[in-house]
C-alpha cells in the first residue's frame, strides 16, 4: 500500500502547485507535460514491467520501480528549469509503471481468491485517499514551504516501503532456469511497445491543444503510431518471449476484460476532468466544494469493491460486472436530466452511486481475470488490463475535450474559446452581465451533458464486450483455499 501510495499521490499532488512551479522555473507553454510526461511513461512501461515480473519475479521489479521512482523524485526536487523538471517527471513515471502493475499482481499472488477483494479494496482506498489528499497537500507545501517539497516528501515514504518490501515480501518458490534456459528478454518488442505507446499518448494529449487535430503534427504522430504498431506486431510474433504475447487477445476472458476496462478508462474522464468545471462554472461552487462533489465516488467505490466477493461468489464474475456497469450506464444517462443550475447534492449523489456501481464492475473483473492464469502469466495479464485502462483515459481526455469544445462552438460561435477559457471567465461573474453569465453557464452545462452522454456510450461498449466476448463463467484455475476446498469456474 505504501508503494502504491507513491504512484497514486504523485498523479494529483502536483496540480495545485503549478502556479508556484511556473513562477519559479517559467515554461508556462509546456507545463502540461508535467502531467503528460508522467502519464506517458507510466502507460508505455506497464506491459514491459508485467513481462519482466513474470520472468524474474515481482520483488526485484518492485524494488527497482521504487528505487527509480525515488531517484526521479530527488531529481525533480533539484530541477533548474521546466525542461529538466519534465524530463525528471518522465523518470518518475518509469518507476511508477513498475509500482502500479506489480503491486496489483502481488496482491493476486499472495492472497487466495476469497481474500483478494478485501486486499484490492485497500489498494483502491489508497487511490481514493490520494485523489482527495493530494491536491490539498500539494497546495499546502507549495504555499507554506516550497514546491520542491512536493517531491521530497516521497523519499521517507518510499524508503519505508522499500525497507518493508525488501525485508518482508516473500514470493512463492519458482523453478529456476538452468544456464541453458536463461530467460530471454524481448528488448526489440519492449522498444516497439514503448515507442508505439509514446507516439499514441503524445498524439492524444497534444492533439487539439498544442496543434489542431487535422494538422501535420497530429497526422504524423497518428501515422507513426500505426506504422510502429504494425512493426511491433511483426516483432512480437517472431519473438520467443514476447512482451505482449498473442494469447492476451486470443483468450476470450482476457480480451473481454481488456476492452471493458479500456471503456472504463474512457468513461472515467467525464467525472474526473469535467465535473469540477461543472461544479464551479454551473453550480457556482468554490474549488474545495467542487472537489467534495467529485470525491463522493471515492467513498463508495472501495466499499462496494470490498463487498463484491459476496456477489460474485453467488452469481459469478461476469454477471456481477454486468450489474455494476449497467448501473453506471443508467447513472451517466441520468446526469443530463439534472435541473439547471440545480443543487450540489444532486451531482454528489449521482457520483456516490456511480462509485458504488464501478466498484462492483472493476474489481470482479481484475480479480476474475487474474484467477484464470497461472503465476508465470499473471504479471503480463494484469499489466495488459491496466495498460488498456490507461490508454482509455488518454483517448477519453482527447475525445471528450473535442466533444465539449464542439458543443461550446455550436452554442456560442466558433470564436468562443474552449471550456477552460469559459471556466476562467465565469470565475469572475461580476465582470459579466447577468444575461451573459447565464448564457455561458448554460453552454457549459450543455457541453458537460454531452460529455456524460459520451461516457454513457463508453459504458454501453463495456457492457457489450462483457455480453458478447466474456464467457458466462470465468475459467478460474483451481487453487487450495483455507477451508480445503478448490476454486473452480466462476
């Protein structure tokens, strides 16, 4: 949990310190890469670390990830320019990719099927607490100390995590390879996966922001992604030990979970990115109150995740996930029907229920798919699931940003600016007439409504993947449990 906390809080703690960082280092035009560079490094390294953990064991990969993350944190604290800080954030992300996938895999290694929901729910609670505490801690450190402490605070936490992992993590005994059977690392495949992912994430993050979608840079990046992706497929088919084996997509269960959690990443963008803007610009709330509206789903998500085993032990992994995503679909469709401007408790209640639905959806799929593969395939499987979710979030940010800006353009005219520009204008309603303020708020309300409809479409895609691809019963591998029984299909 401490190791996971390093990666979890680092995604949010920097956000509130951006003004202080830019004021000290400059680089306002490229500061978004403080987040994009970290996200890119985490995403593209997930499959690589998954394969390495299957080959060499979880413990060395996790230790290497913690060490690399701490080195990146120390370098970030010593950054002398925005360019150096962005580069060191990428180093942090290279370590963060090892933390995210490996910790999830270790949870499946160490705990039997009946205990995994409780453990995974604790890991989910780390993310929930970080999403709430990260911005507050970042703001306090930047305002009352120095923004460099945002990165230095990782060192004591990480050192304790490193000591605990080194001292107490004992992996299951595995058959060691003979000198003639030493594992071969698919470095060409790893480079191909890294380069393809880097081009794709860069195109999605910068498209429509740094340059238009149909401009030469966007088309070049997307074309390069397709070409490198095709080359990587050829490399992986010929590799003896590919980074992303073909069975990840040939097995119905894994393919269905990958697609479903990719759609989950897509739909999560609607509340996490657009709800705070809605709460401030439409409801007129301050940043803290807007954060509370969003944070309600972090309260219910771990609770239903922890209790999900009581459901899937009776009706199975697939049907439990179907119930969860069906509830999420209805809640996302309900958002556009909220009154204008409405009361804060209304979206907060929807978010509370949405978190409960998604906890019932995500965790059974992760636990279920991990239970269908042996130890030597679990790291790769877990990494593929998390990779698809991360790519879904990147696609969602680009897609829904285009949707929101398109709605604003149709409501206000092509020169109206984007959603962020309108949100900043509505921060000071005294400078606008009442009629203009109402018109702009209604435009933002409509834009967010369409984004939520798009998120509902993503939920429908997840539901379709489960109903058409996932088997009715997951082929769970038999394992010894505490009561002497064996787990079979579920």
